[in-house]
C-alpha cells in the first residue's frame, strides 16, 4: 500500500469540551486568586505571577529580573539554600522560580497531603528571601558563563538580535531576558533587594491554584498569606510602541558557518486585538503547522530546511509577527525569495479548504491544553497576563467555528507587511552577502553580535 501524502486526512468525530470551572476572588491585601478544582489526582499546584518581568529592567541593568528569579529561592526564612531544597525534596514537591519579559513566576506542585508544609515553604521564599551575597555572586557567574556560551549558538543569536533590532534598543521588550555581559556585570546584590522591595507586592500579583483541595481550606491558608503579605506595592505600568519600520536586512557575521539562521518579521497589534482569531486561522495556513505553505515550500518542495514556520508572538503590551528557519548557507537567498513569495501570496487570502482544515486542527487540539495540572495553571496565568475574558476558554471553540473566510482574508491582507520586514541572518557574511546583490530585502547592515547593546534598527 502506498501512502499518498498529498491528501490531507479528514477530520474525525466531533469533540466535546467542558472548560474547567473556576472561582475568582480577591484577598484583603489585594491579591487576586483563581481557584480551579481538579480532583483526578491528589495534587495541588500553585502558580504565583508577579507583574515584574525583564521589561522593567533599567537600561544599564538588563538581566536584573533574571537574577532575582535565580536568587530568590537560594535561602529563605530559617533555611539556607541547601536546607530549603532538602525540605522541598522531603515532601516530594516540585518548586521553581523563573521569569520572562512580562512576569516572574513562583510555582509549587505538591501532594495534597503535604499542601500545608509545601505552602509554608512557598511563603518563606515569597516573603523572606535571604539574597545572600555569596549566593548572588555564584548565580551571577553562572549567567555570565552562559552568556559567553550563547555567542556560539546561532539560534539564540538570531532570536536575540531579531527582537532587539525589531523593537529598537530603547523599547522595554528589546533586550534578552538574561541581559548582556556589560549590563549583568553592573548588577549588584543591592539591586536585587531594591527590585524585590519595589515589585513584590500583593497588588502587583495574582495566584492560580489548581487541584484537589477544599476551597475553605485553601481560603484559610490564603488568608494567612494575606495577613503576612501587606507591603504597599502598586501594580506597575509600562508601555511599548507599535510602529511599522522600513525594510532592513542585518547580517550577524559568524565566519565559516555552513548554516544561515533566518528571522524576518515586523511589529503587530497586541494579543487582545479583535482580529486575533482571524490571525490564528490564516497563520496556520501560512506557517503555523507542519502542513503550512511555508514549510511545504521550503522543506518538501525545495529541500532547503528541516522546518520553517511563522508565528504571531504576544507579550502583555506588544506583539510581533515573524518567520523563522535555518537553511544551508548556499540557499540563503533562495530561501528568502520563497519566504517573501509566500508572504506576498498570503495577502491574496486562503481558500475554504485550507480554512476548514485549520479550524479542525485547532478545535481537535484545544481540549488537550487542559489535561495536566501544569497546563491548566499555565492557561489561567495567560488569561491573567493578557486580560482575557472570564468566558474565554468556554467560548474559544465557538469563536474558531465562527471565523469566516472573507474576514480571514481581509485580516491577512491588512496584517502582513512584506515591504516593512526587519530581517536578521546569522551566518558567514561573505557567503551570504555575495548572494544578495540588491537591496531587495532592505539595506544590508553587517553586525557583530557583541556590538548589539550599542545599536538599534534606527542606527
């Protein structure tokens, strides 16, 4: 039997989905709470989200938020770092702290029978971190070592350079989360303590609790937290500007590289844009899944890459569209030609068959986003960050079903700007530039990655 891959599989039976029930309330100290009962397993998961991501880092201290998230659980209350880790291990809990552009996240997943002990440890990290100088210096060295390693990772260089040049150096979203060598070197342990005092407040946070716990028991524990966590920190606001720039092409020179990392895109509207669902649909056709136009063109038709995709990325206060792939350096110009051909073609719209296949793909996958405790918590954290409506999950599938072809095609035409793309190529400058004899993709600018903190797309 021969498998005909040109025929897309037909959708199967209809899928029913009941979104998780949740209860939303606010504590006396201003902390917003989302409680989602989930009793399949005797597990409780807590995700605390603080509105204090790397976009709040001062220009000369980029990487500060990252260091705060790395150091905050290095000793708290009566425990040093090793003792705290041992206490968490004793109850079989998973505890983590991490940060991104918009937030710091403190998470705990623990067996229901150990919730009280786990929550006590959670509170100690949140309310009484040590920020010990010795621990800080160790974690700072780790970051600086990793930043040196990043210089040899073309994918990281491409992603970092693309967003830095796309937003422009003065935008809060421009710099990478770990910062740069020069800015991290400037961070002191006192900066971490000042950051904590400025941003770690209940009114600047929200908490999501998912699991097998009685609501009255949960409220009792949270009320104790409310009484203990009463520092007067208000919610922080910061804004990013949405501007479409002129077409520019940057080549980050990586001599003797046999591959070229390609990133091309432009800024877009935010996550709460009224055309969001139309964008989801046309992007699935363009480059949002394996069977999309861009991937079939570059991978299946031409063999330039193992994979290529397009995506709308959203932060709390910004958004951007981009295409990403890696190709053999000899195919750099050819791949760019095909990418821009597809970008121009999508402005002419998609057809009914493509739209229905995209709808079916999203609808069938959506329930799987709520299978694990981690997934449920993460989805509600996203709801908080982007300010989504209370019925967002309940109406999601119907919103996808309601998308109409004319509106999708209108959105595609007005949302993609091939003549305003910022393009970043990471690879051997000489080999790439000799393929690009014209300014078809914009004025060519040669870069060294380590120069990045001092330049912007406007330079």
